[in-house]
């Protein structure tokens, strides 16, 4: 199925935040907390590029609603119009753009010169990075997901692995914290949430949203502390509360998307050695939500690889040294043919996931 939400909808929320909110934009907040730490691609991709790049913003509020314009001469910009009956958003650069209409009837989206819709692909089944769940039959037959898991002994130069690094199709963007905090995020509020996003309660989209919230509300496994961040600011604050401000943040970056092929490891660098770390996984939701968990039994690595076709990848890899509390039928155990707690279990992270570690 496809999740028919779009990150451009968040421009509306950001516009409203500009009207009545003096809080720092997410990327400025990052620079304030981490002045010497580059923002990883997984986070950059979850920001609103059109909004962030513009140097000027005009806001006017009248009886008919709110009008916001951000833009550079000649290069296009962003226009948001909020009236009594509906909302209109239009962003454009020469030759292409995105338009969004939000009215009482629902959400309509068009991007690009031909108005092609924005989609986020959603795979059925629980996330393989939430260790309390058993694998589904679908996951067991999903080659890219299965290939993510490996044993620590494989993590050495010259090792060859069959992998499929895909570009993320989850383009949901961060809301500013004050805006995110004003949006309900709980199972008790699910009917109101679905109504707010004009989602049919009986649809697959509603099921996915319900599952994301449920996963965030459930208790973590033994030895794991978990937190779902609904804004970049809240994710930064959670990570710094566990690790302090002197940290590094890594994510997987591939030169391009390829099919399943053989990759050869050319270098391995350990960035976290069995101490406390925080790993955050992007979830399927209308706006960016990251499922973060902190453990003290995690090792993290950056792994340089080259594919048979020459594609270079700098991958983030995590090894869990204590898996005794995981579900015995978790995907990793079924793929690797090992038992919980017997050996460290490792996996690569998709491009929209993050590892936080102390320097």
C-alpha cells in the first residue's frame, strides 16, 4: 500500500508557527546545541528545504485568514493561504513545484510539472528494529530487510555481503516543537487525529498510524529505554539528556540506489564501544516521528563499502551485545539461525535512521 500523506503539509504548520511563535526553527536549534557537529543526511532530509533555504518571509493577517509568503526573486518560493474554509499551499522553483490543498473534504497533493502525487511506501508488519515483535511471513521473504542483519564476525575489511540500499520513500518532515506539541499523539486521541488529517478510520493509512502510536506507547524490553520524538528539538533534547552535548551522529549514506548486489567492505570504524548509545528509527506517520531507544549494550560502526557496480556506501551499523530480552521469533534470529543472548546481533541502518554516540 502507499501512505497518502506529504511532508509539504508541514509547511502549513510552520507558517502558522511563524504567525504566533518566536521559537527557533529546527535547523537553527540544531546549530545552537551542536555548533561543531554536522547535521546528518537523515535529519537534513526530514527538514523543509523550501522553507529553510528562503531568506525572507512575509506574513499578513487579516479578517479573511492568514497569508504567508517566503521566496527569493526569480527562484520561486512558498505561498500559504489560510482562509475560513480551506488551506492552500504552493511552493515552486522554475519548472517544477508542489501544491497542496486542504479543505473540509480532505487533502489533495500534486508535485512536479505534471502534478504527480507524493507517496510514502509502507511495508506491512512491525518494524524489524523494535525487538519485542516476532517476524511476519512477509518480512521473512523480504530480501532487502532480511539482508540488513548479520553476525559481528562479518564486520571486517574484504567481507562480501549481498545488500540492497534503497533511498527512503518516507518524506515526512519535522514540525517545529511547539506545533508538534499542539497535535495530539496518543491512542486515546486517535479518532481526533484521523479527523484532523482527513483519514478514513477504516483505511490502511489509519491502521498504520494506529500501529505507530501503539509502538510508541508500549514499554521497552528489559534494558531498553524508549522515546518517540515528534520534533527535531525533542529528539535532540532526548539524546543530549542521555549522552550530553559532546557527541557524534551518524547515518547511512549511499551514492545512489541500486538493486540487490554484492558489496565489499573496505573499512570499519567503531564509533560506540559497548557503552550507552541512542538509536532513532523514522516511523510511518503524516509528519516526522522518530522511535528512539537508549541501551548500554550497543556497539556502533561506520562501514565503508563498494558495490560490484562501483557504488560507494558509508553505512551505519549497530551490534547488540545482549539480545536475551528480544522476542525469540524476531527476524534477526530466524535469519541468522541463532538464539537470543547467544551471540551479538548486528544490522545496518536504512538511510533515514540515526545513531547518537559520545565523542
